[in-house]
C-alpha cells in the first residue's frame, strides 16, 4: 500500500515539476520580451530627445 502511494506521488511530482518548469520557462520568456521592449523604448526616447524640437505654433505679437 505504501509502495503504491509513493509511486503515485513520484509520478504526480514529476508532472508537477514539468508544469513548474514550463511555467518558469514561459515566465522567463515574457520577462525577456518586456526587458527588450523597455530597452527599445528607452533607446527610442533617447534618440527623440536628441532630435531638434520643431515649434509649429504661430506667435502673435
């Protein structure tokens, strides 16, 4: 009886472990994508900060 429950726990533990590995992998991929997006946005912002500002408003004196 103890042998059967241990066998189930091992196989159940393996599937749990596999699910956790898959979840971790997906989480890491999502975090990497977010980091790339933030880096790209920061780079774009830095480039726009260097661009000359155009004043399109008309002044009335």
